[in-house]
């Protein structure tokens, strides 16, 4: 039997929390152990029940979700955090990442991706839906490359230091161009699951946890 992942939900709308709870508890390995209606309540509840994951909305009274996640990160809480929001603006996304959030999903995310995100974050990874990933990559490539230039001298172009296959290199190129897994699968005529596997292998071989680090390391070693 799989280990149970204990979850706290934070959203100021009871109906939204009911819907999320129902969705999550249809999975045998997920359990909602508490609910909060604002960021302050969420912080207090995390301290009381010590969940594995906090799923939290951004716009709430008393304290918003981003500030709550930032406070938990600053206090070195062990809880993993996923922002679940209707907002796909670059400002919200980047502030959430800066606050220490382990994931960011839009509220129209389908169930399979929602569950996948929870499992990924539970296991120590980070998860951002395809549209969110595009914002992160575009933000990095749009003017933050100077960070890479200050690091150690990259390998010469063509040095495949991570032992990537030709298909993985192609997927890397398409990922960093801002395409979603579905778009890549259509372009390469592979299943979406196959592309997800290639993407996972890329992250593992290059020892990165998110798209920003993937892009930085790809530039550093002249892979793009």
C-alpha cells in the first residue's frame, strides 16, 4: 500500500475546498487533514497538524497565499507547498516561485496533472504546469542570462557532458523554446507520455529540479 500523503487546503471559498477535497480523496494515497480560509489560518494549521503538502490559493483575506508560503519558507517549515490559482500572470508566478513554492498550478488543471503534481512535489521535486513553465523560461531568456555568464567557463559546444541521447537533445531544444509536452509530442509524433519520460530523464541526467535551472545549465554547457 502506498504511503499516505497528508494535505492541508487553503482557499477562502468553502465550495472550492469541497471540490478539491472530493477530487483528492478519490485517490487512496491522498488524505486532506485540514482546511483554512486564509493564509494566517494556513500557517497556524500547518504548525498544528504538520502536513506533507499545503495546497493554497493566492488571493485570500487576512494574508494571501504568496505571503503565507514565504513565511513558511522563512521559518524552515518542512511542508511542501503548491500554489493553486486562477491567475496565470507572470507577476504572480514569479512571486510564488520567489516565495519558495514547490509548485504552481492553474485551477483549470485536469485531475491527472493535479495528482501528478502532488506526487512530484511529495517526492521532493518541483512541478509547474506547461503554461506556467513557458512563463518561467521566457522570463529567463528575456533578460536574465547574465547570471549564467558569471559562472564557471562552460564546456565547448558539442561536448555532451550529460550523455544525452539525440532525442533528449531535441526535446531539450523544444522545451526551452517554450513548447508544452503536448505540443512537443505532436511535433515529434511521439506520445505525450514518451515526451514526459524524456523530459524527466533530462532533468535527472542534468541534475536540475526546474526549468530555470535546466535553461541555465543548458546555456552554461552550450547545449542550446
